[in-house]
C-alpha cells in the first residue's frame, strides 16, 4: 500500500512546514508509532505521530481531521517533554509512544539524545529484577480495577454497568502488564496476544475477559466480572509471595517510636469507644492500627499481630482490653532491639529531657 506511505509523508511534511512557518523553535522531533510502526496497518489505518514540542507555541501544530477519500480520521496530537518524562517513570504500561516511535524528523541531535536517555531509563527499569516497588505499581492499577468493580456492583442500569466493567477490564489489563514489567506494544487490536505471552496472570485471563464482554444481562456481567477480579487478585497474591523482600532486622533505629505512636493514636480511643459503646470508633481505630502494624511489617522483621482477633462487636470493653494486650505484646519487639519506651512521670519531666536532648545538638 505505497499510497499510504505517500499520504503519511505528506502529513509529516505538512507538520514540519507549519512548524517552520509559525513556531520554528517549538518542534523537537516527529516519530511514527502504532500500526505503521508495528506493521499492523491496513487501508483504513490512521497515522499515529509523536509530535514532540518544546513549548506552548507548538500546540498549534495539533489538528484532528477526516480524510474523506479513504474515510479515515486522523488526530495529529502534540506531546510535551513533561509527558514523556512522566511515561519514563513507568507507572502505566501504555508507553509505546515513548519507547517504540520510529523517528522520522529531528530538529537537533540533542533532542534525540534526550529521548534516548528517557528510553534507556525505562529499559533499565524493565530489565531489573521484579521488586516490591514494581509490585506496588501494579497494585495501584489493581486498586483502580477494584474501584471500578465496586461501581459495577452497585449500579443497576445495564449500559452504566458495562461502562464500569469496561474500565475495570482496562485497569486489570494494565495491572497484569505492570505485574509482568511489560508495556503494550501493539494496541487494542492485539492486546490478547500480548497478555497471553505474560507469565504472571490468571489462567484463561482472556477467556474471562471475553465472558464479561459477551454477557447479555446485568447479572451476567457482574457474575463474570466477579470471577475475573477474584482470579486476578489470586495472581497478585501469588506474585507477591514470589518477591524476596529484604526486610530490616528489628533494631532501635528501625522501630523506635512505633509503640509510642500506636499507644498515642489508638490505645485510649479504644477505651473511649467502649465507654460510649461506639463500634464505629472502635472498628476504624483498629483498621488504622492494623495498617500501621502492616506498614512496619513490610519493612521490618517483626512478629505477626492479629489486630482483629480480639474484636467483639457485642463487648467493646473486651475488645479494648484485647487491643491493649496486643500493644503490650508488641513491646517484645522493643526488647529485641534493646529499646526502652519513652515514658515520663509528667509533662515537666518530658520537657526537661526534651530540652536536654536539644542542648546536645547545640554542642555540635
């Protein structure tokens, strides 16, 4: 289809000519990505261009139009260096524009060098061993999918259900790509092929997605999306278990202040909740306590603590005592670290010690 090559070159030449006329310093480079870069194009394919601009004047190079003779729409969309820098952080797998664009015009060699440095940053990241940081990035995408799943489940109109389910699928696909440290190279047309090649994923992932897309009732959409979410979360659990986390040993500098913070934030709240029979205060306080212990446990080799093991919604006094006992149990971590709890007989005793510590810094 040589006529498509001719057409594409005309579009590229027009962008360059307009830049030379109206904003000669704005256009950094032009690249081709999408179907014409991957070879997946056909007679109705539009031209996907990376039109990289240096300043706001360059926005006038953008234009969306329809080519009537081929009935093809085109979107000449400008991209900034800031956008590519964000892409280089690899928080999203839709970065083929950055990574795979075939450069067909460059105003100055320095721009190509800058682009290559961003690409190298991503490549180095992708080649590094899968880490907890990588898992967290994928997990962020999965949380978006879970949010959309929740909206699907509480929606009643079938059209709205399909919209939310579609977003859930989009984020699940992104989450799986991130879980495998991959990015999508071929767009929506071949996304199943790319997903099938990834290792960390549910079995029959694409079949489960198709089941959601094929559902013809609200009940069926919700049913199949539930299965898809559950199986994807299992894949995440399996991936998390594979990560070799290098946790810090329990030492003074790794847990200092954690007991005092827990005591300050939640110990007395639990007894207030018991006195007032306030289940919401008790329950949400325990949620916060559990989050802090989990955060500490992600970084430090502490024992396991079951915060909700002592929760009794009918007996908040007993619940408060169970939380108090758990906090006392946490003191064994301080014992491991030869760390003393900071306790003072009254506020004046604290202030004397607090200012005494300040004077030590002043000596330096």
